[in-house]
């Protein structure tokens, strides 16, 4: 071993060796249990950030650990290369998305290899490659043939800066998930996937995913949003139209005094047309289209509406109800129409008071009747039915069933279930995406491209247009096509591209056979590897990527392409990497390298003014509180960087950046290096101790027992909880014991135990700091890679303790400690505790009322 620990030399050496021997290459092996470990693949932004480093380090530890436990481990990597992120970045950098993407892939691949991750790079995929998106075009055609993909005109979420439509799941508090700008409503023809057909199944299986975090399952359940209620028909007075309403409170139908339609509802313009209200309604609809239309956004706005000029008829009591369009009614829930019951809904109550609308009580308190005129708020509790005809006197919950039965019998409504989940709009008016394989013909309508013509290639040699607009509609060579049905040569190819989340909804299956050219994937390979055993990624994808992936897997199962419904058995959502912000009065937020110490404080490197340290926040370029992983790799190496990411916090918790923490990890590795260098010359000459504990005594026996306890602790922490921080801490404790081990004249038996300690220390560290471990492993005379070694086993017998420390409490307060031999009886422990000199100071002169003995832990003396 070299005198100094040189991470750059060691890491370069072993990364080259691993690549030369194809150490991470894997194939199906029916004789071995499989383990599929996958981290969410990145979009090629150009540089990895500390969030990537942490995410992929967590996954790499598990992959290496499982391989050492005998599993056949699939651990692939690829690139989520299509979509707005890459396109916007390319435009901002005045380059073509294709050139930008492929150059970034090369750069990021090199960065990931520099960190020593155990990826099978032969399985690398990029979703922007035709050999990949060809097969999602093929699946689109299958879905279209079965009615699972369809086109309709509808109001959609439109982001002006990004020049495209967003799915509901991509709108966060009324803002675009990617650029953060306000989203408005716009009416367009769009392609949709019928995800709503799977709503019930997606919901039910949320309770069959024990390996998923509860918070993610709760988010998915809430997004799917199942409600049990009734659909009621309200005929429009004097017209043929009928307003359909979904409600979970049909017990209040007799108290409905007005109707509210979402501004996007198709009846709004129809009912107001030709009335004095037409212009006011049109202006209102246009204004509301610019508001945040999410549930959260509605809370920010005052509830307001406009009378459409029409009335509808309450089907139960015949009341004539004015029809309004209101900003709190959403097309994304129910039917987009709300039967408003102001006496029993606070939102409706406020609206009625504002516009002078009638309030009718239909659920009353038994001994304290409500007066509609004097009510100051809606009555939302249960009670007795009033003003409801034949249902008067019934408890309102009991009346719900009878009202629903009567509506069904009269053909005026039905019991039904509603889901908040809406069909997935996949059309994007952007260039950098997979073309949708459809053709528009004036004679035949919209027709599918023949399978034989796939893939429909995205031209990569086009000039980009200003403002992010797609060049495809202007590109004659792409847009013009022959109709596959009638042969007309003036047909038009679909110029919308698919949402990038389509690509990421099945990439994990493609990894199983990435070069398969006879279908989406090799069924035999998918049958062996899938589902993914452990998936790792951010919780921000709970109702985007994770929900879409579950849906897509069901589509594949519906077509008989797979035999399972759930793609991910276990899910780990890692916390964020955070750092304090630093701001200068003149230059705003500063990068860490723009801050320098001066006296007792810190100043801006540009202007010398004192800086202000802000709160700890998620690392982001906008706040400039970022650390470049390349800086860490150059200064400390990959292993120290990995060690810090794992030791600073459990995976599911946020990790707070600490320069001292990184330096501490580097010092620890140097300490282990020096210790190994001290013992390797002698220990390498003997075999590791494999005898019985009874053959050992004194410090050698203590070291032996500590080795086995550490193996037990680290194994449990990784296997059961992924608590790598406590696993590393356990290894540090073992190093402390080994450092203090100094037999005066070491025998071969002592050296054999030292070798046992060294080998197992390195084996336990191997998934965490693989280059470092590999170097010491080979210094001990091992020839195979440490990744090919077996994970160490521990002796149950060695876990037993020779001596126990018993806490002594007096009236529940710690007063002393007692060392006793393992196996000491309760009676003897009680006697020793009562006779303890320090405990006696708190007992003296008082009556001992009770002595509580907790075996092997404590004695509480109650006086």
C-alpha cells in the first residue's frame, strides 16, 4: 500500500479495471434470484448536481450490497432526453435541442462514471432515439384502435412561455411545473389517454403496495379522488339541454336554489348566446381563464360569478333556478356543474349573500330550528329533513338513499361514483418530442399511420423558431403525407408531439432488453427482471411519473404484453440536498465561491460588502446555494463524496450541506488507510480467524465480538431500513476498537483476528466506498473484485454480552450505573442497586416503596 491515500489515482485505477473486466455487465440467470435496482433516470441538463449524486449513491449502495448477498442485480442507467426541459435549455443556449441533448449525455455519462456507480452501461438508453420512441408510437396505435387513445376539443392548461399544453398533474398551484409561469385555459384539439378507465384499479392497488411510503400513496389516492354520490339531471327551462350535476350531498337537493357552471363548461356560451348577458358572460370567461384554476388557486380568489340569462328546473321540487357561471366551479371535478345549496355549503352561502340569491333550509336542528334569513353561516352538520316534501322528518343520511332511489325510478338521475382523475392529455405543441403517429385527411378524417411506416422520425436538422414555437407545422417535408386509406397526397401529419412523461412511463421495461428490435421489449427478459424491486426518486413525482407509470403498466398488461400491474415493488423517496443561502446587498444571491471570510464575518468577493446568511433551502441555481460535485471529486474524490451523502442523514430525510462533514469523511478514510497500512504487512500473511470465541481472551476476544456485532448492525441497517448513516457509524466504532488494539507480542491468532477485523471492515464499507475498499482488499492478497466477494456473516453466539451496564434511577431520575455480569438474576441486580453508594445518597432516611427491575436495562427505586 502507498503511504498516502490518493483518491484520484485509486479511483481511476479501479474504474478502468472494472470496465475492462465488464464487472457490472449482467444477463438473465434463472439459477440466481434477481434484484432490479433502479433510480429515476435524469434528463440531460449538462451537469449532474448534488441531488443526482445523493440519489444515485443510495441506489449504488443497495445494488452493490445485494450483489454481495448473491443476487443477480440489474442496475441500468439512461436518459429522459425528450421534452421541454431539454428544448428550453437548448434555446436559452442558442443551440439545437438534438446537439444540446447528445452533448450533455456524453458529459453526464462521464461524470457518473467518475463516481464509480455500478451501472451496466451496455443497457444505456436515450428516449430521443428512434429505436426507443418507435415502440411507444406502436403502442399509441394499439391504444387508438382500442379507444384508449382519442382526440377531442377541450379547454386545456396552456403555458404561454413554454408554448404548450400541460396535463393537470403538471400544473402546480396554477403555475407551469417547468418554467414557473402562470397557466391559463385555452381551447384546443388534443390527444388524450383514457387513464380514467383505470381509476378504480389504480386506487384499490394503492393499498397493495406495502413497500411504498404512505405519503406517496396518500397523494395518489387524493389525486385519483374517488367520491360516491349521485348524478342528477336539471333540465334547462324552455330548452332541450339538460345540466348534469354530480353531488355527494343529494340529501340537500331540495335546498338547491341556483346552479353554477364552470366558465369552461360548453353550455355557458350556448345559454348566454343572444341574451343581454352574452357580453358580460364572455368577458367573465376570458378573465377567469387567466386565473389559477387549481383547487389551491381558488382559495386565493374571491368567489364570483355572472348570471347566464338562463334558468334550470330542480327535478325533485320543480323550483326554477338561475344558472350562473362561477369561478369556483371546475370542469376538472364532476361534470363542471354545481347545484348550489347555500343553507348547507359555506361557499354557496357566501355566493348567495353576495348576489342576493334565495336560501332554503332543508336539514334542520331538531330542538333549535334554523331561520334562513338570520343565518350567518351555512349549517353543515347532520340533522332532520325539512322543506323536502315526502322526505321531511327523516334523518338526512337516511334520506340520501331514498332520494337516489326516487331519482333513478323517475329517470332523473342515478347513483354513481366520480373520480377526480381526468384523462391524460398527452399533446404538446413543441418540437422536441416523439411524433404522434396520426394523419389528418380531408376525406377520411384522422387516421392512424400504418405500423410498417414506424417509426415516424422527428427531423433533427430543422431550424428552431423564435419563442419556443414548434417548427413542425411549418416544415413541409414533415407535415405533408399521403393518406393511408384513400391515397390523397395532400393529407397532413399530426404535428403535436407526445408528453415526455410517456417516455418515462415504460423505460424500466425497456432496460430489460434495450437492443430488442421485435417489440417494446423481450417478453422473456421482462418476465425475469420485472417488476423493479427497489425504485428510488423524488416525492415530487408522486402524481406525475409514478402515477403514469402505474397506468402504463396496466395498459401493457391489458394487451397481454406483461403479466403484472404494478411496476415498482418498493419505493424510496429520498430527501433533498439543502444549503444555506448567502446574499449580497448589491449582487443578490451568491455562489459559495463568491463569498470570502473577513475578520469575524464574510464579504462578497465582487464588492467587499458584508453578506447575509439566509435560511437553509433546497440547492437551486436560482438561489445559487449549490455545490458543484466536480469540485468535491477533484478535492476529495468519489468515495469521500459518496460517504458524506450517506452519513449526513438517513435517505428519506433532507441532507444539509456541511463542508466540515465532507472533511470529516475524508479524515475517516485516511484513518482507516493508515490503520490498514499498519496491519496489512503482517495480517496479509495469515488467514482470517475462523475458530471459536472460546479460544480467545482479553482484547482479542473483545475485538472478535465487536466485529460480529458490527456485521450484525450494518446488515440490519442496510437490509431493513437503508439507514446507511448508522451503518457507517457502526463501522467507525469498530475502527475505534481496532485502533486501540495493541497486543504486546502479537501471536498468529491475534493477527488472524486483526485480519478478520480488517477484511470485514472493508467488506462492510465496499458498497459505500468501493474504490477505497477494492484497494485495501487487494492489498490483503485478494485477487477477485471485492464486489464478487460474499457479504460477511455474523455469529449469533458472538453477539451475546459478557457484561451489562444497568442504569439506576431513583424516582425516575438517573442517579448511577451498575456493571453486572450477563445472566445476573433480578434479585441480585436489585440487591446491588439498593447497595450502590451513589444511589444511597438519594435513598438515605427514606422508605423504599417499590423497586422496578427492567431486565438488562435499568432499576428504578421508588421512595
